[in-house]
C-alpha cells in the first residue's frame, strides 16, 4: 500500500511541476492512502490544479433530466452551442460516479459569472426531474464521489469555502439542493 504525506501536495506553490504518485514520499504526519477512492481523487485533482488563488469550490448540477447521463462529447457540444470558450465545470460526476475532467483546473471555467477566476466548479449529471422541475437526482455513487472530490479540493486549497451555485446566484435552482451540509452527510 502506498502512503503519501499530505504536505507534499502544496509543492506546486513553489513552482514545481505536478507530481506523480511514484514521486511521493512514504511516511510523515498526515498521511493518506492512494488506494482509497477519495485519495485517488485527491491525486487526480492535485495533478490538475494550477496556481490560481482558489477561494471557492462551487457545486452545480448539469440540469439534465433524471436518468440522462451524457458523455463528454455531448457536454463539449453544449459549451460550443452556448458560445463558451471554456467548459462550465472543471469536473462532472456521472451517474455511476465516474469523473469527467472537463476543464483544466489551472484555467477558469464558465461555472458562475463573476466568480470564475477564484473558483473550482464540480457538477453532477442530473438536477432536473422528469417533470422538468429542479430535483436533487444525485445517485448514491454521485454523492460519494462529490463528497470525496470536494474534500480533496479543500485539502489542496485549505482556505477555500464550499458554495452551491444557487448561493452565488439566487436566480438559479442549481444544484437542485439548498444546503452545503447535504454534500457532507
């Protein structure tokens, strides 16, 4: 089992290139295990994080109907049709819990107007009921991965706070739930 010292995650602040799991040191204080799903996400997120000052991790829904699970090509086409240069989210969690890395984390995405430079954006497939109205449609797998990915990003950016899109724009129902605690419960 490979164990990794958390403090090594902050080496990018020193201008060093992203590390691979083989480059991490065994031993130290706060350790985590890359064989665990949450820690595997931490490594993936770390490898994609740039030097932008991140103060927010924003949670979204993709506003797709319950049960619809589009692939990356579908979302890429959606961004193009909206006239956006960048994806709306950095990471999108599909129904089965797999993560699509939509936008490099070192670049802003189009997640929340006015907040994009200092934010990282996570979305999940779903968020709309079959009646076309907002609905929390997260699967158990999505909930688990959103929690793990959010926790990983907070480890990398300890000063960041978690927001729901509807907290930054009160005209939005996104992510179709209304308490940040719902991510961690």
